[in-house]
C-alpha cells in the first residue's frame, strides 16, 4: 500500500487529506469501522466535542478516537471520563490512551491534616519523562495541540487492575494468605520501590489507589498509572502517597476490604474485640487491625498495617521506612516460588 500524502489539505491545518486518513485507518480497522469523513481536531480545549470516529492531530501524528475511558473503583465502572480517550495511532496501529486537559480541585483530610489536591497535566508530563523505560510505570509522552493544551499520549496496557485480580481469586483467606499473598506482596514491594524512585526525584504520584496498579497480562508486571493529580503540603510532602500505599497493603493482606458492615451481617466473633483504633484512618468502615480477624497474620505485618489506623500515633514519612518494615516481615516468610 502506498504511503499517505504529506500535502496540507486545503480545508484545514491537518497534514493528511480525508483520503489519506481513510487509507491509514483501513490498515488497522475493518472496513465498516472506517468513517467516511473525519472531524479533525487540532484544538482540544472543549474535550466534549472530541467524539468517536474523530481524529486528534498532534503535530503530524493522527490519532483516531474510539471510546471515552471510564473511572473504575472497587471493581465497578463509574462515570465516563470525557477528557480521556481511547485511540488508535494511525501511523503504526498501536492503541493509546490520550488524556486531554481537564482541571479540578478538591480537599481531603487525613488525621486532621488537609491536603489540597488538583489535576496538573504539566506534573504528569514531567513524571512520564522521568519514568521513561521504568517497568513499573505506564509509558508515554506529552504533546501540545495548536492552542497549547498539554495532552498526554499513553501506551495502552493490556491487563487488569490489581483489585480485579484479587476479587477473582476463589479460595478461603488462609489459603490465599499462605499460597498467593507472598507472591503478590513481592510485586507490591516493587511498586513501593517505584514510588520511592519518584520521591527521590522530588515527584509524587498523588493518586495512589489499587485500581491505579495494572497487572500486565503478558509479563505479570505491576504498573502504576495516572499521575495527573498533585497536592500541596510542604510539611508532609509524601504523606498522601504513603497513606495510599497503606490502603493498598491492607486490601492485599485482607484479600479485599474487611468492612465493619460485612462483619456485622455475618455476626463475626471478632466484633466484640474490634475498637475504633483498629479502623482505617481514612475509611472509617474498614478494619486494618487484621490480626484480630485472621490470627495467623504475624505481628510484624500487622504492626505495619496499624501505622494506617485511627489509633496510630506514628506515621510513615518516607517510603524507605515502609520498605524497611516490609523487608523485616518478608525475611520471615518461606521462599516464594
């Protein structure tokens, strides 16, 4: 097939004519999915106007928009993220996630400490450049449209969110803890080391959640995604990230969240000994003192979890501290095969 023309089409600034785009799209898509006419966007300021079948032009690179992404929490798909598009790179056929510019702010409080959080395309672009080639982070690059909007073009990861991997395990907790958890924890330690890499270079993830770790299907590698949040707190610069890591660790240890409501519904015998201090410092319906639920969880691991409880009086300030304690616990486990 001949290469597409690079002549500027008379109807706009795109480097490809409608015929060129149809020819490119036909290389990667079935005929019935190739639009007869493309709406070409060189200005993505109004991201609601960028729809299925449109083309986003970034420089000389055309991306065919397929679907809007959806926010996924706790295994459930929530609101459509209209500023995040799944797309096909028409030059090589690769799948991409394209994040358009969207600003929002919110305030969250952890143990009386307020964190002002906000979306920052510039911060995500910096992190993408910093982690280029790092196996535990999503990969991609940033580029501006003609109006200076900073888009991020992310390589699509074929895999599943970590919480989905855990929720699909069909076994009792004790079997999970002894047979699966050690392997999962080793991967999680890699993720914590990756966050340490960010912190050592003066950056934060700022939106650490279990659905922001994807497990790549082909390699089994755990990869952090979504770096576009930032927060301001000069006295505790990495604290928000560390609380996020603690929430994930509790989820992995418990083979899911251990909720007070579920314990009450099942009339669990531990209800009589669970106190307010045993609950998650952020999510007050989650139990983090998991040794009271599963007595075979050793104190060395439970002590780590209790740093993220309402009863904690000492918190992790740096990832090195968390990694050191995880290392002590792991050293007491049997070898993982």
